[in-house]
C-alpha cells in the first residue's frame, strides 16, 4: 500500500501546537520546494538532472546536520535518527559526483530549534518514498546504486515518522514557538539554496 506523504504529515497523533503550527507555517515553503523538485517524480527524469539534484541536497544537508550535531542533549529526548548526510555520501560516491560547498546555515542554538529542524529533515523521507519509486522506474537505480537517500527507511518510513510524531507531541509547551520558527527557517533556507544550486 502506498502512503500519501501529506496524510502522514496530518497523522491523528499530530495534535499539539508545535505540529499544527509547523504544518501551517511551513505550508507555502513546503509547496514551493515540492515544485522546485517536481522533476524527481517525472517520467522524463534524466540521470544528469538527478546527479545535479543529489549534489544540491548533499551541499545543503551537510552544513545543516553539522549544526544539528552541535546541539547538546537533543538526542536524549528524540528517537535515534541516522544522519541523512551519510546516505547522501553513499549516493555521491556511487554516482561519482563532485561535492560542492553549501550555504551558510544559521546556528541551531537550542533543543527546541533542533526539533523544528528534524521536523523538516525527517518529513522529507516521506516524499522520498515516491521519488525512490520513480528512480527505479525511470533510471533503474535503487538504494545500493545511487538512491540511498531517497530510499530513507524503506518499508519502515511511515512507522518511523509516526514514532517521531509521538516525540514531537511530547515536547514542552514552551518550546513550541521556537520549534515552529526553526522548521520555517529550515524550509526557507532550503528553498533559497535550491534556487542557487538548480538551474
């Protein structure tokens, strides 16, 4: 059964001010990013275009996750998440892509901000499932052949997202505003970078 990423974002677990606010406040940037990367779900996707896009994602995720790693103690209140840069590193190597410098990312200076950032990074794994199917259909590649990042957690992606929603639902009320602001900022930073790295 295929899941609609929007439906998973709107899980019944999502009943806190943070999750409702993040969904509402990021809607415009989220939709604009989907349009920027619509080629990834196109039946006419080319390998050249895909390689450029992987390069783009890698250049953004690397400094963003470096900032995330500097936030002390956030992992003690969040389910363990593998760094997405490691998945992109695999794709970069397999596809023989030259990494490029990414944007300067504003520091994440609190656990609340880390949660807002993770909302964006982990939510992206949902759309990655649709993209991964298209990569197999159009380019014949999978998680071991240049599409590790978009494979995400594979068949467990939906379950992993719901685990994260439960963690988000438990964050203190006083974190909500800062977490929402960080999710908005992360989406906007990625949208701005996509306009630089993609023609």
